[in-house]
C-alpha cells in the first residue's frame, strides 16, 4: 500500500511537501523497497533540476553511513559526489 502511494506521489509535480515525505520514508521506513522508491524519486527530481538542498544532502550523508541496502548507499553517494564538484 505505501509503495503504491509513493509511486502515486511520483506522478505529481515535485515540491517541498513531496520532498519531505520521501525523506521521511528514506529515514524511517523499514521496507527496503519503499526506501528505494523514495531515493529513486528524490534523485530523479534532482536530476530534473530540483535543488539538492542542505536537508536532502544531510539525509543522504546519513544514509551513506547508516543504510544497510547497498543500492540506496550507491544512489546517495552518486548525488553527494556530484554536489562536491
């Protein structure tokens, strides 16, 4: 059910409320598939021009250290590395 809700959010115009929802899922959700959907949607928004602000970068740095799922770590690292250039 939550995964479907996340996919529905992805069809809406990305804004701060959707960003906060995805960040909450990324930090709090126990289901890896939901966290993957959240980080993929965040990365997609960033690649489409949404600014990776301090809040996003902070969560990504935290995920890099604490996340067990290697895919999520790689996605977070990709964005963090691109912002350091």
